[in-house]
């Protein structure tokens, strides 16, 4: 789940930089950018595959909900 962690840190770092101060926001952004390369290649590929599968299942669920009128 490094992608989710990285994106969360980037968003929180930007929000902290805008609202609190860039002295707090920049380290969070830097850590978020580092998370994109953290871990081994095999581990990252498994995580990306899991998120791809989750995205596809959500897309199918949205299509089914749209067809059923929910």
C-alpha cells in the first residue's frame, strides 16, 4: 500500500504547508515522494497489482449499481 501512503503524505504535506507552514509540509512531501521508491520491486509490483484489481472491482461495482438504478 505504498501508493496510498505516498499520496496521503503528499496531500497532507501540501495541506500542512498551505495552512500551518512549509517547514512542516516539506518533510511530509519529501517522505511521500520517497515512498514511491520504497521497498523491493517485487513488493511494489504486488501492491500495484492489488490496487489495480481493487480499481477494476470498484469500476464493475459502479457499472452494476448504475444499471440497477442505485
